């Protein structure tokens, strides 16, 4: 028996007597709730109630958690006007906490015909309500070190895991992985998308699968393939274990488009429920989607229901699933009106000011392919942002590109030119040299060109602006000299990342030389190319150990992670740039500079001074440093080369190397 029930909350909400169903649609003339058994057979159909609002709802007695269901929406079908109701298409509940079954690509998925799609579409599943998880470790921004990884890719080849845990949430909570992450010193595990997603048809036709997960269909449901049995329970167990290890969980979320694709794509959920509410369409052409994402459609951030969907989803993952923060993919979509991006967009304001999200970290990918899509430095003050100008400046300098020292120094200083406004701190700059999108660190030093043929797009996909180098041989080589130069290059990039002001982001596997064999767009490589090769750690365990030293050096040196911007000539902390001869650098010194030192000092800190010596030349360079505070002496604490030397206030830095010195009381042992 079904009764009218309640219009809120949206989704399927079980109680002691049954389950309340509520779904949003302003265009439906009738909405049917369809129940299915475990074999996918439709067992019952009920009409939902509507009292003149935009919500269709009903309370079904004796309906318990585990029940599979979907919706059919009756109404006007006129694609040219953006109206796409077709009751032959079974639709996934946008608020479903779990989905069950595989997507089967078939013409029945298209809304232009009357074929029943139920056999091809995963079913929504009624879930019990979970209590909120306790808050995570709440790592201060000034201590944060992000570590970007992929649930499946990180664990598929890990030697300590059983086959049943490989590629699963359970794999990431294994003691061997947690012990490794704790020893490495990272504070915040940033997971690539875990919202339920589908593989695009063009990949299926090529025998490939969407690996990265940037093609979501359900913003509340974990990806079923990442679980052995129950994705919700296993995700929560994973979060608890990671929190117990003192590490935060950050989710990469994709609130900019869905897996329904362009106007010729499948009708899976949003399109059939209320196309014009959920998607942006071209002015004067409501049958054509705005494609600011490059993925065929764009969620309509101006619509109140889309805004509420995003807020509700964030609340759920933060509160019920225990997530500590969010990295927003193609984030300008969240702030774009039809006349352009605004940092004061209602959705950005709601996310920024939401009380339930007050403890969550917010990170923007501040670009998308749409008009005015590059918004680095323009997000609200509470947000941090991925900084691609940092990435490019650091890569270009260490590659040896002329005229790059000035911008390199700006990025080392924390990108004040981009973020020192509206009370923003250096931590607003999420510094990265590599990420999932592009070369790994090992490939950045081994390939001058991308090698993406395996993606099936004739090597035309993936960007060409890699600022990489191969040191004379493209790809694999046994030449010891080339291998040594590549290793030094990787070490310089990693050291710069961890010694810069701002918030560092490491790509998982870079610390032990993981390679994708020159593929800089491995989004469809759900195979050993995209899975981390843990055997590489055995080839050079010392590299991993030295990265660990850098992470811990950063953690223990407050001057390397200042909570506010410091400018030359004022403030409690002194900053100065020096030439190798010990003279202060002048503006005219920068254009052709390849060797310089940055000094930070403050008697209130311990250590009271830090010197970072950069030698981008091929020959060894002697740096004459100012004497540290009275009673102190310089100590060489880390160098990317093995033969750096210190003689009182003169440090010899080998060619293409970076060295770090700390002041310490005279004769104090390191």
C-alpha cells in the first residue's frame, strides 16, 4: 500500500513502517515508482503523489532497505524544446545511496524510441540511514600535505593485499598501506572520484573502460565496483581506518556534468526527470546543451534544485560518510551564470558559508573549457586552488628554459601575486608538479612527447604542453649517465614542491618512480598502465627515503609553511633573495639568473633561519650565505645531490641541484 508520504527529504528514506520516496520534477504529468527483484524483474508499480509542488512523493508500507527501484516519468517529449519525458526509460534516483547492476549500452537507453530500458539500467537501492561518523583529524592548513591517488589504481598491484581487496575500499584500509602512508608523512589522502560513474560508449566500443571516474551518474552512491559487497559500509570502514591513522580523506567531486552526455546521449536519470532544471542549455536553443565541460553537458548551477543537490550531496559525504574535504573538478562551472563566472555565485556562497561544511577543506580546480574558464586566484577566500602556474614554472625552470627564474621564485614564495588578497594565505595555493592529469614524475623526466596510442585516439588526446624532457633518449634506457640525470631532475622537482610556501600535493607513486610509459592521459587505462607499480620501490628505495626526509623536514620547519605571506622589508619574518656571491639580488639580476638563494628568518622560530640554495646551472656553484643569528651556524640538512658541501658560510651546490640549510646553535649535532 502506498500513501502520499512526504515531499522531503528527497530520495528513499526508510522508517519503521516502510520507505518514503521523493523525487524532483517540474515537467512530469505522472511519476511511477517501479520495484524490482534481485534478478532485475519488475515486481510492482506505484503512482507517486503530487500536491502542486515540484516534488513527487509517496510512502510505501513494508518496503525495507535492500529494495531495488527506479522511476518512470510521463510528460511532454519535445527534445527541441528541451523536454525529454519518456516513461519507457527507467531512471536512477538522483539521491540514491546505492546503485546495483551494470549499465548495458543499447539503443533502449536513448529517449527517442519507445523501447523499455529497464534491463539496461542499474537500479537504485533503498538504504538504511547511517549515523554520522566522528570528525576526522582536522589537519591545519599550514601542516597539510595532499597525496592524490585512485582507489583502484593504488591497490591493484600492491604486494601485501589479497586478491579480494585489490581495487577496493577495503584495500586502502590495509595495515601495510596505512603504515606506509604514515611513514611517508602525508596528512590528507585525496581520492579521485568515487561517486558512481559509467564508462562512455565510445570507450566500450574500443574495449576500454573509464578508469579515472570523471563521468558520474549518482552523487550520493559510492562506485559499486570499489566494494566487495556493500559499498556504503566499506567506504565508511575505510574512512574510519584512515582517520585512525591520523590522515584526512579528501574526495575529488564532479558536480559539473553527468554521464548522460550530449543531446544524443542516454536517458539515465536527470535528463528524463527534468532536463531543463538539471542542465544548462543554449540561449534560444533549449534542445542544445551548453558544453562548458567538454563532456557533452553542463549541470545548471543557476537552478535552485541543482544547488540543493550539490549541498545535500556534500552534507551526506561530509557527515554520514566522514569525508574531511572536497576537491571540485572544473570548479568554474559552479560559479558560472549565463553571463560568466562570479566568485559571488549563489552556489559558491552556499558552499563557502554552509555551517555543516564549516570544518571541511574546499579545493577548486579553477579552470574548465568554457568561456572565461580560467579563474586561478579568483575563488572565494575560504577556498584553496590547484595552481597550474606553479606546475609550469617549476617544470620550465628545472628543464633549463631561459628567463624562468623570476616566476620560479614567485612560486617558491607561495604565489603571492595570485593569492595575496582578501585575507588569503599561502595555503590557498595548492602546489603541484604532477597530478593524475598528465605525466607522472618519472615520465616527466623520461619522455619529451606523449605516448597515448593505447587510448585509441591516434595519440591526439592529452595535452602537448608538458614541459618535460628525456635527457637524450625517449623512454626506457640503460644508460647510467642518463638515468642519474633523470633521477636528479625528479629529486629537484620533488624538493621544490616540498620546500615551497603553500600546500603541496604529491601524486601517488611519484615517490618511488611509478611510470605510465609516457601516457599523459591514462583516463581509460584500467590496466597495469594506470595501476601503480609497487615493484619500482625496490629499484630505488633510497629515492623514497629521501622524499620521506623532505616531507618530515617540511613538517618540522615552521618557516617552510608560513601561515601568512611575507614580503621583503616588513613583517616579523624576514625574507631575502641572494646571489651566489652573497649580495642581495636586484631586479636586473632575475632575467638571466640560474642560481640564487632564498633566506627566511625569524628569531621566534626554531630553527630561526632557513636557506634554500637553487643551482639551475650545470656546473657546481658556491653560495656565500650571510652569517645566521649570533651563536648559531648553518647546517646542511638536505641536498638533491650526494656531494653538496658546507664550509662555514659557503655551501657548494653541485650542478642542477637544490640544497637546504638550517641555522642551529653552534656545535649542535644534526
